[in-house]
C-alpha cells in the first residue's frame, strides 16, 4: 500500500491538525458580527454579481491552483480553477486516490454560512468585513479539505480489504458496516471538545460542527467506495 494511505502515521495526524485549524478559525470568526453583506452580491468593486465571500474564495483557490493543489485528486475546489496554469516546474503528481470530484462545495458553503448566522453576533461592522471574510475563506477551505480527505481514508480501507467491499455490491448500509469506526468518531468529537476548551470556544458548537463533518465525510467515503466498486465491475 502507498505510504500516503497509512491511516495511523499519515492520515489521522493530518486530520487532527485540520481539526485544530478549524476550531481556531471558528473562534476567530465569532469575534466579529455576522456581517451579512459579505454573503450577497454588492460589495466587490467592478463585480456586482458576486458576493465578497465567493470572490475572495475564488481568488484564494486560484492562488493554490497555481501551486498545484488541485492537481491532486484528494482536493476539490469550490470555484472553477480549470483554466489556472501551474507555475511550478515538476512532473505531474501521482495521487493515491482515483479521480472522484465530490461536488460538496455548495453543501459546505451553505452549512458554514448557516453556522455564521446562528452563532455570530447579529449586526454589521464594515471595519471587520475584511477580517471576517478572511476567516470565512480559511474555515471553508479547511472544512473542504477535512471532508474530502474521506476519499483518501476510503481508498486506504478499500486497499486493506477490497474483496469485502466488492461483496457489498455497492449497498451503502453494508459499506458503512465495514467503514465506520465508532471509537474513532468518539475520539474526533472529544478532540473537538478538547480544542474548544483550549481556545475558549463553545464546546457544544465544536462537537456539533464535527458531528456534521463526520456525517458528511462518511457520505463522501461511501460514494467514493461505490465508485471503486463500479470500476471493478467494469474491469471484469
């Protein structure tokens, strides 16, 4: 198995680091008011049809695309970065996962913006629009990375016992029976609560966010494994 698919030494430490980044930036975002203007068109000079959030998210993703982030199949983007040229000379990367765009961007965006409206102080302060949207972009990209890491976790588990997954016939419940590790899920929630205590963030908010992350990640993992199972059928 590719070393990059090692759950214990490679994947889980990376997931835990992302948890840290998510909690820190959620805490930072709660320092500012909702600033609802960020989420609807009208603030960006020369671009009246796009919200400040979507504008800054697209600009940030184009920067990452230039460096090759989305050449790796484990990453998905919120915006279209297909026309962005790479600026680093190197061989095309070999990704441990198969190509599977999750198309979860709109769902992640909607959940996050709902969270902002539910947990940040009502009102607007134009002096903090920039800081607020900067935090928004960091959180959303971290959430997306955390969730789409499910593709890598799923590939790791598939390679451990491909035959068992093929025997499910792609049935989502049977895949979940093989896939889900309840102990690990509990550890993820406890880590979220622990980080919330460290950064003086609401523990219940942290737990609720990571419960949603887990559910969404499992959906991605199951969908990815169904694709891998279909590939096996096509090859026979």
